[in-house]
C-alpha cells in the first residue's frame, strides 16, 4: 500500500495533486485531471489500496438492491423498475455483508475528523445505518431529501415514496468535523422555498430530481441532482479537501466538486458506460465554476 503524505494538503495545492496521482490501485485511472480522478473498477479493490486516514469526506450512494422486477411510473408510462444487474439483491445476509465491507473500508480511509454521507431508500438505508453504528461511526444527522416531483405510486396500495434518506456520520465521536454552519444558514438555495431568511437549515431538503439538462451526456437510472451534491459539499467540506465517492454512477459528486470548486475528488464506478458519460460531463464543466463557495459565506 502506498504511504500518502497528507501533512500539507491545506497549504500546498501542487503537493496534493501529485499525492492524488500516486493513488494508483490495481488499475490505471479511467480519467485523471488536476483535481479529479475516476477509476473504472470495483470499489472494494480500489478502497483497499487507499491509505488509511487520508480522505476528508465520503459520499456513498450504494446500490439500493431493489431491482427485483417491480414497476414504476415514468412520464405517465408504466416501466420496469429494474435499474441493472448491479442493483439486484442477493438476499438479506449477503447484502448486509457487502455493505459491511465497503463501510469498514470507508472508515479506515477517512481522517479521524472525516465524515461520511450515505444516501439510500428504505431498501438499503437501515442496513447501512446499522452498520455505521456497529462500526463505531457517530451519526450526526439523517436528512430527508424530499422530491417534490417524485413519480406516482401505481399500485395505489401504499404511500407514494417521495424522499430518500441521507445519513451523515463522523468517523470519531470526539473529533471536530467540518460543518459550514453560517453558509448553510445564509446560503441561497432557491430549491428550499420554505426557508426563512437567516434561519438554521433544517434536516428536510426540498430538491427536485435531476432534470433533462443534467442528463445531456447520457442517463443514469439513479442519478442524484447536482444541487443535492452541491449542498452536501458546501455544508461539510472546505477548500482543498479530498472527497471520495465509491459508487460514482453518472459522476454527480465529481461534477459537484467542479461546480463548487477548490476540492479534490476520487470517484469509483464499476460500469464503463457510466464512466464514459461522467467524463463527458466533467470535460464540459471543467474550467467553469457554477457555485461560488465565497458567495455563500
Ligand atoms: C445508486 S448508483 C449511484 C448514482 C450516483 N450517485 C449518481 O448520482 O449518478 C450506484 C452505482 O454503483 C455502481 N456500483 C455497483 N456496485 C459497485 C462496486 N462494487 N464498485 C463500484 N461501483 C459499483 C453501479 O454501477 C451504479 O452506477
């Protein structure tokens, strides 16, 4: 395993970039730019090669493991809910064991004051929450991401699922994590129409699902909206932090790092098609910062 010198990462931009390029796991990166690396690989293999205590924040949107031939509604049409082979459940115990491996690895590579966000639905979030606690993470919040434009429920036999849960946890109970409280309080997030001027940000976030404009380079079935990841990064990281996404999908976390600016991002995605569309997205965004951190502080 490579030893990474993270001592000067806040002051030495250049050193960080070269440190990131040293993170060479089993394969060469699929894509590498100044502040963004994407591996087309199984995250379990890549994570095992990342030095311990080296990552500031992890955003993980693991497989929901719900693709078992159900139906949903899209644009008024009944469509199969199957998202891909990667989203099929292998049964309760095997799913739990899978989540345990990557969560354990995430704990090892996080800095003591580092935090992890896990996004999920009732299909997987309870297993992940249980494992966070079992692995001695300290849970900070469970945020409800409310989707005002969620698809209707076709069976009409239970409530329409219209939110996902985001667990936010710190590696060490006593360490001091990053929370940009003032930015969140005063930040201009137009999606939150109910937010009052200068009020504390609450744990229910109103954010529509990713629109067509976020899918111009291809579609990922569970793509998160850019504004959700922008908010997470603005809330829980600072300039020059290293952010890792072990299930990067259509590259929303990388795109948000580019959008916010000043962060480093390591993405891992097992499906080459999703890597391809992520890179097209990154190339299109590179060089233009869409959200300025400074304007929110
Ligand atoms: C829920 S999606 C993530 C979506 C992503 N947050 C986005 O906004 O596009 C999960 C992704 O994990 C990938 N995946 C599944 N198992 C994996 C593994 N073992 N290693 C790396 N990626 C994996 C899937 O191909 C899928 O793209």
